[in-house]
C-alpha cells in the first residue's frame, strides 16, 4: 500500500445504529485535534477489502459457525477477509484487555485491537486475569479515579514504584553516603546495565520505556467498578486519559459521553504515550487500530443520511 487513502467521514451529531441501540451525541471536539470532526485525517489502510466483504454479505465463522461480517467477535478471528488484507500495527508495549463476562461480545470493540495488533494484544475474561504483582513497576491500569495520574506522569511514578519494589533499583538510587551491601551491588551489575537504562531511555525518548504493559477494562459503565476493585488490579498505578468525547454509536445509557469505547481508549492512550513518554512526534503510527471502527462509523453515518436523519 503506497499512500493509504484518508477516510472521509461525514460530520455527525447524533448517531444511531440501524438495527438496535441508542442515540448518542458524539462529536469529537478535542482541541488538540487538527479538525473538529471525529475520525478525520487518519492514516488508514484502504477500506476496499471491507467494502468487498460487505457486498458479499455475512458468512459463517469457521470456528463457531456463527453468521458474521468482517470478524467473529466470539472467536476473535476474521470472517470473509484474510489477515493479509487488513493492516497490522506494531505497538510500543503490550496491551491486556479484561472483559466483563456479561459484556455482549458483539458490542465490544476490544476485538478490533486484537485483530489489528495480534502480537501485542491479549484479551482476558474476568475473573481470569494475569497476576501483575511482581510487575507493578512496569504495568499501568487505564481507569479514572481519585488516585489516577496522567500519561505524562507515568514515567516518574513508575520510577518511584521501581525504587520501592526492586532491591536492585533501590541500590542504584541509594545515596552515596549509604554504601550498599555487596550482594546488591552484584545484583545490579548482573542486570547487564538494564537498571540505569530505563530512566535514561525514557528521557531520551528512545523506543524503550519503563512501561511494558497497559491494562484496559472492556466493560459497560456500570460493570467496570466490579473489576477495578479486584485486589489484583488495585496495586497497579491508575492512569486517566485526557478528556475526549466518544464517537461510539452504541452509547451506553447513563454513561457520560466521555466514556470511550475500548478501541478509542487504546488508540488515544498510545498517542499520548508516544508523544509524552517516548517524546516522539506522532505521524499516524497507530491510526490503523481504528480500521474497523472508522469503517463502521462511516456505515452508521451513511445509514443515517439515507434515513434522512442527518
Ligand atoms: Zn466464531
């Protein structure tokens, strides 16, 4: 693909999924965006493959035989399109998505992340989640709360956690007047120069960062709290994203319009991480995470136009 066409989407204030679900006011008006229209100016691969698949209609998932379009949200596999035909994105860190068991799979956008970044994304169904206890100096949970920090603060906060948790790092940051025990010194050198590097690299904006894994919760507004209070997640540093309005057409009743769909949250987190933690300019590297999302958004708008509702 030489120069991927830019998705041209119509502006919308109210969205409605044609066959079900509720209306929402959804207009992305983040001042940091180049334009006020949502999902504009993305560097996306051609949607031609999805247009073709849509013309062909639904087909059966080879694993569960469910009737699906583009992908099977139950099996997390492509249907009617092949892996080679859709873009693949390499992420600068690993992403764990924890799904609420009651969440209706078909409504979730978590599967988009797994399909587009298969090497870096894992999906878990609560309560089966990984143990993060020994990794809390390199894992964060994206969830707004009283103790949450900004993406910009992640580097400093993780360094502090690492200082507290790891004897090696403690040793490294120990003040000069307090000589470290010999054994710890050996541990430090045995780490192959790994210990001092994260801070330096984070500051120099190289492609390496202290942060290795980000946890997202894929759940309705109401169910999220049950997961986030799980003690296995309680120990993790919580990160809050900048306020952005959702473009999601399946707006959840009672949730604020700043409650992003999972794929939006992942996408915006990565942009902030790229700019603020890796200190690099963003050139659309992760835009294809919205490959399916932007196409479906476009479809919804078309349907609205056809119905004379826009
Ligand atoms: Zn399936």
